[in-house]
């Protein structure tokens, strides 16, 4: 079985309207974890359900981490523009 090499950076909107940005190799599994598992981020556990609103694929973990860092530094308004240009 060939291992996935690409990584996803994603944004979810939580039930309280806040946004969470993360990275993963398996986007679908990660959203399920945010909504239904203790493996979800501590931030999202008390803000369920979350809804995936943005994702982009990157070639490796380093690129995904750098993009995640960039997105996390954006203002809410800038994130909303990224989600819905």
C-alpha cells in the first residue's frame, strides 16, 4: 500500500462561530475526530460540531505547517476572504 505524501491545511468553523486551522494527511478522518472523538483538538472539543469551510493540499508536512502558520496569523476578516474570495 502506497503511503499518502500530500498534506492538507484546513479551516473549520465551530458551533460558536470561531475558526480553527490545522493540518492533516487525512482530511475526512480529521474532521470526524474534531466532531466525535477525544482525538479532536482541545480547542474544538467544546465547540462542536465543526464544519469544514476551507482546505488546500500541499506536497509535504513542512509546506503545510508553514501555510498553517501563515493562515493562523491572518485576521478573521482575512480568513473570511480566503474562505469566500
